[in-house]
C-alpha cells in the first residue's frame, strides 16, 4: 500500500487512468508544491463506473449479509494495519496535523466500515398489524447504484461515512472524493483490491466537481446522491437531481453558535471551546464560529480565549508539536483573509491572530494563518452570517436566555449548537428551541455513530448516521397480506 505520484481511478476492480489520459496537479498545502497528479475524469469515466456498478449490483445485493460484513471488516483491518501510511497521506494532502489524522480521521474511517458492517446485520424493518384482517410488513431493499460525493476537510472520514452504509445496505457505489484531497481515497481503492471486494461494487472516480461530480449526479444510472459539501454546491446538485427524482441527502455548511452561561464548568468549557474553535483550523462543519458568553463572565472568557489562542502552535502537518497545520489551499486561505478584512470594515476588532504564519525552511510558501478571535461585530453582518470555514471565531456578550436563543438562531444555517451550563432545566429548554440538527450540552463533537447526523435550514436535508443512513440507502416497500 503506498501513496503514489500518479493517482488512478478505481473502476470495475482495476486501477485505471482517465479515459482522456489527462491528469491534474495535486498540491500539498504544507509547501504549496505539486507532489502528485490525479485523473481529470469526466462523463466517459463515470459512465464506465456506473456500468461496472450496475453489473456488480445483482451479486452484491443478493450476497449473504455475512459476506458483505466480512469484506467490510477486512477493509477496516487493512486501513488499521496501514494507519501511518494513511495518516501521513491525509496530513500532506489536506494540511492537517498528523497528530489529528492519526488519531481522528483514519481511526474514524475504520470505525465507519466496522460500524455499518455490523449495523446492517442488525437492521430490522417495521410491521403493522390490522387486527383480525391483515398484516403489513416493510421490505427495505437496496436502491441499486448510488453516488457518494465528499469534501476535503475530513477526507477519508467523510468519504467512508457515505460509502460504508451504502455498501452495507447492499448497494453498489460510484464515489468521488474532493479534488483537493484525493490521496486517501486512492489508498482505499488499494485496500479494496487487497480485501478481495468484487469488481464494480465500489468505484472511485477522481476529478473536478463540475465535471466528474456533475456527471455522477446527472447520470440516469445513479439512483441516489449522498453529498457533503458547500451549501451553494448542494443547491446546484438539488436542481439537477430533483427533476430526475433521485433520493438526495445533502450535508451542507454551518455557522454554529456556542452559548456559554455564567454557571458553566469554566475550565472544561475553555478546553472544549478552544477545540471547537480551531480543530482542523476551524475547517470542520461542526466548529463553533460564533461564541456568545453571558455578560458576568464575558471578559474573563474573552481574555482567557485570546491567551490560549495565542499559545497554539501553527506549523507543518508532520511536526509533532503542531496544533494547527496549513489551510487546504491558497484560494481558501485568501477567502479566509478576505473575511478578516471584511470583519474590520464591519466594525470588528481582531483581538489576536489573522496574520500569515511562516513555519520557515521549506514551508514558507505553505498556507499558514494564525488563529483569530474577533470582537464587536453585530449579529447581522456578513462575517457573522456567512460560513468562513477557517481559524476565525467571533465573540460577543449576551444577558438573557431569550437573547442567547435569538442570537443562536439568527443565521440561515442550522447544523449544530453547543451549550455550556450546569442548569439541567435550562439545557433542555434551550435544546428544544435551538434551530440545529445537533445540540451538544457541556461537550463538543462527542460522536455516537448511531445518532442522526445532519442539519436544518440551509445546512441541508436528510440525516446520516445509524439507521438513518441505512434507511436512506434502501427503498421501503410495504407488503399487505390479508388473512
Ligand atoms: P464543495 O461543495 O466545493 O465540494 C464538495 C464536493 O462536491 C467535492 O468533491 C467537489 O468536487 C464536489 N462538487 C463540486 N461541484 C459539484 C457539482 N456541480 N456536482 C457534483 N459534485 C460537485 O465543498 P468543499 O469546499 O469541498 O467543502 C467545504 C464545505 O463542506 C463547507 O461548506 C462545509 O461546511 C461543508 N461540510 C459539511 C459537512 C456536514 O456534515 N454538514 C461536513 C463537512 C463539510
């Protein structure tokens, strides 16, 4: 298993170049240099992948559930045995610290395969008894060929979060990772070959979103699209797929609030708030980017957050003491910087960070930014309304519970929210009224893979996770038997 210079598509069980023979450059954000190439795939490659998946579907969907289980567990084992290779590839491709990819991203990719391999064996369906006359039961059957499209921020983690339930439920898959982070998806193709996954069951097509991704969404052979990415791309995908009556799961952007009440466990809140602000450079859809602290502790909180933020070490992804690595691309760094300038125009004061960092030696052209804390912005300004997806948080005080709710719910997004309070009644009251698909109380990103995962409002439609994912990837059919 190895990260190679020329990444290949994985179609019908083989590693192949794009039909056109063209490759695109893959940069590592750690140095800004090209270090590998990936296929510039298009409709012809997607068509081959869909045909291979269609041919593989009868065999895979009719296989003993135990067969699917064993193969998926084997893939997880291979990822585990090669943890270091995968984690290093993820760090170089995305700019995130190896300390994160080796403890979060890659272990979670293994768990995704193991969790859904097991969950599918436990998957039940409903029956509805009409007393004295009939029994209804629901069959949940695989859809056929499904499309899975994922983003760059948690590359293999989110790629496998879709692929694993789709395969476990008996579907065959055509999947595309982000063009910014293709390497671990390529390693996954090697793992599938080593595990003996039958040809065509999983096909991985590399390439650009508007070309290869669009071809997956448009292809009449894909019956469902599971997409994670930006809200604008989600809208575009919905416009294409909805008239074709494809099932759609859209996990989109966020602008998540953290609400900190005076009665919180201050020390634990500080530790977790620093994580929720700057983990993965703030490039996690669940990061809390708007932080509201109750007035009596606001100044203490602000000063402590600034102090701890300034201690974070920005450095190369493979260095052991790096807290924040490189941002994923030059374009993304410039986008984040443009929001920092905008914040000042909108009346915000940057309390720390926001400047370019240079870890020195060969890393001077990488995309490094010091994490920023901004104060003094009104709720309705663009900096507080639009997703920045970088190491930037905006902080503000509030007085009452009602005001905190209004602030928290005051954006078009509704992915997650975090509450810090020791008052159980208040936590329940707030949770009931928060417009978010996920509410964390006195914790952040504590994940149980059985729970529904997703957002409301412009953060998407549908839920992933546990039974929700298995339901999405199956077609319910009611059978009514009169007796
Ligand atoms: P993006 O929308 O630019 O790209 C996501 C994927 O879609 C990529 O693989 C891309 O190639 C593909 N794509 C682009 N255009 C396409 C098209 N026309 N048809 C089909 N596919 C297309 O998003 P990104 O910049 O890679 O990721 C960052 C975004 O993802 C942020 O908004 C973040 O909040 C969101 N995100 C959401 C969740 C969640 O669970 N809600 C999780 C992680 C990231």
